């Protein structure tokens, strides 16, 4: 029996294609308990959207998937899931903490959930996040400043880096573009990766929050190795091999169950 609606199934097909590089119609039909005709229709929809490439008997990853999406594009991807992840990551922050909140759409959902906290200081390089928290009466907002990258609405550069160096933070909540067991966590923009590395140095605990589509995806610019992470917040689409390896490394896992519509 198919427990997914068409949108959920297509998202899962896309995730599997990204993770495995290639999928087959027969294999997908068996995995989802639907007809091969249904799977072919799903693949046709994803192909038209240029999210994957149809091939004989299946589909393969679209090389263009490695490109960086704009903030507007990212905002529409997995929006309900990002809200769930935001709530889960925010639950790890206690009142009285001083944290760094990285730029991004998932971390913006974290900011939404932090707005009612008291005695909280948040340093961010995200203009959208600073704007979100500016509405809170009890959260003190600090911005790194620097050069504004409009595509991601994030600050970077020497000014942003210097602004971090005179403080100590209890936590860094970090979003990523890629999460690979061998190459580590990464992002598409070099200067953002440089700032993220510094954030990792200035925080006692590194909390990575990401949806499972980022696993087995290698971003070009590495932020840090997997073993440097303390906590991971993600969804139940995480591959079991990642769960096993991360547990072995002693990383604290918070895996949420994706809500069904």
C-alpha cells in the first residue's frame, strides 16, 4: 500500500536519486508499492522540472542539482519539514545562552521558535534571521555585518570574521548544503565556508540542522569534518549507514518523524 501522496513520493524519489546516483522504475515501484506506470509519471514530472534526468528504465541524477539555490528557491523546498526541524533545533537552546545562528532558511525557522526566549543573545550573519528576531522583545540580536551576499541574504568577509573573534558562544546552529561522511559538511560559497569555520572555532558546541536530502551530497567548500560536530538535528529520511557511523562517532542525534499531511 502506498503511504505517500504524489508530492511526498516524488520528493523521496528525488532524495534516493541524489543518494544513489541512479534509480530504476522497477525498484521504485516495488519500494513504494505502486505501479510502474505511476513511477514513470512521477519521473516525468521530476524530469520536466529538471530535478533529475530520465533514462532507459529509470532516472539518474541531474548534474545541475549541485548548483546553489537562491534563498527564495530554498524557502519553497521542504517548507513544512524545515518548520519541524526549526522547532527541534530551537528546543536545544536554553534561556540565558549566547549562540551563533547561521544564515539560511532552516535556521530562519529556528529563529522563529526562539523569539519568545528570555535572556538570549543571538549573533547571526543572516539578514533574514536578524530581521526575524528583531521583532522579539527579549532576544538581543547581534549581526556580524560585512559584505551582503544578496543571493543568500548573508554577510561575509573580513568585517564579519572580526566581529566573531571577541566573543565566546555556547552553541553554533549551522545549516549546510552538503553532508558527506568522507568529506564532511560543506557549502557552495567559499567566503561563507571561511566564516562558518570561524564560527565552529568560537562555539563550545556545533549543532548541525539539515533535512535528509543533504546526506551523501558533497558541497564544494568544506566547513569541517564530521567528527567535529556535537549534535545533528535531521529527519527520518537519514540513511541507516549515516545513523550507524554518526552514533559510532558519539554524535548526539535528534531525528524527527516527518509529518504526514
